[in-house]
C-alpha cells in the first residue's frame, strides 16, 4: 500500500508554504502529493507543477460540473507535460450544495453526467479527435498537446458511481470510510487491478477524544451532504469524526495495516489540524510498515 499526503491549498497558505509542506512530506518518504479545491484557495491542478518533483502528484478531486471536459483535458495534459508525466487526475461530480448553491449550475443526474463526461475526457487525453453528441455534451474538437495521458480516478462512493469508475476510470477516491467498508463495498465493485485510494484523517496522539471533538466541530457539516451521509451510514458511522484513525503509535499502525489488508492501494493522509500533525503521522507510518 502506498502512502500519500494531502496538502492544504487554501487561500491563506502561501505558495512558498505549500512548497515547503510538500518538501517536508517528501523528505519523510511520502509516495504522492494530492490537492483538492479549497474555497477561495489555489487551483488544485494548476498548482501541481510548482511542487517539488520526485513523486506522483494528483487532484482529489476536480469537480466535473464547473469544468468542461475539453477545458479540463487541455489543462490536465499541460500539467502532465510540466510535471514530467507524474499526474494522476482525480475527478468527481462534487456536491449539489456547491454546484448549485454556490455556483448556480444545475446538478442533474450525477451518475449519467459523470459517465458521459469520462466518455468525452478519455479520448481527448489520448489526443484523439472527439465527435460526441450526448445528453450533456456536444463536442467536435481535438487537443494537440503531446503528453502521455494521465491516469484518471473517479470519486465514487455509491453503487452506480462505482459502476462508472469500474467501466471508465482506473480506480476510485473515497473519503470518510473505514477498512470494513473498503473491503465489503469498494473492492468487490471495482474488480482486479483498480486503485482504491482512501483519504484518511490520521493523528498520532495521546488524547484521541480531543482530536475527534476538533474534527467533529470543523467537519461535521460534511456528514450532512447526501453522498457523504450515505457513505457514513453504509459504514455505521454517525459522523466524519467516527472515521478517524487516531491514537498512539500502535493504534495508528494497526489501523493502517487494516486498511492495507482490506484492499486499499493508496492511503492519503489528510490533516486534522496542522502540517506538523500530518508529518508526525507520516513519520510513524513510514517507519512502522
């Protein structure tokens, strides 16, 4: 199982600090660096070529509704070339709260929309001339950037979205989930060879209750979003804080092994509080597995 690092790319983090956080994680042996959209923050894809080299870089994830597949394919191939072929492109439909509530865009039929989106995106990434007329997209164009097509992962949690991931992506990106759900829900639906990337909040601490309280306060709203609520219910979790891997070194290492044994191919450490907390967890994990 590969261990990656999620970098906070919010607006109050400078480019210099983002590069420093990435460099520190690389020094501790992280296998990959990941960004995602932050309100008012850095663009998660554009920022990747500015990070230190030497590891896989990826997005977890770029939302599909605000990004036309032609525009995203153009941007992704540009980043792929600038990073020396190290990009993994994570995409997903996002949430209606953001798509419609914040951006005023219709959030219609996410599984059908995502399937069609990937049917357009993949041949564009391969440099093919795409002529496509569907329910959501009409495209007649080609991208001539000569870069190796990046691997594509789909943020998929429900059964229908996992079918799309199985058919049209190289794997999935999941959040707010425990090893038992990885084994029973994700792995059987994706099939052999698929990547199962889990974004996991991990903290090595002598006061796990304090960390859970902090996470519940900061991320409790995530449990109200329908896709995440369904994911939590599937795992018997009352809220995001219940998905934490938190405790002393032995507890954390045991949990990491459980994720590995359940079929997780990539565990991406997320940050409950600070880069220092993340780096402490990364140091423990890389030295203990």
